[in-house]
């Protein structure tokens, strides 16, 4: 069942609030612009692991779940 933290929150007057991305949909365009700018300025660095060939898909999937990738795991379909 897990620990029950509600009594601790109540006794200490702690506020617990969830975070739902959809609540900020009005700010998505602003966020997209800022993130694009930061990527262009190299303040954010995107990393990815590219596996060549559709036949390597099973290997890539296993690697994805065993931590063999850095960032996004991309399978580049070649020869199709």
C-alpha cells in the first residue's frame, strides 16, 4: 500500500499540489519559442542515439530498456 503521508502534511500545514502540463497550455507558444532560442544558442543540448537499419529495431528496443542509449533512441530506416 505504501506510506501514508497525509497525516504528516496535515500536522505541518504542508501544501501538496500536483503539476499538470495541460494547465499551462496558454503558455505553450511562449515556451516553444524560448526552448527553440535556447537550442539555437546551445544553452540546451539535445542528445540522441541513432541505430542504422530497420533490421536493428529489436536490438535498439532492448538497448532502450537496458540503458544503452543517450537521449532519444532513433532507428534510421535505410534501404526501404
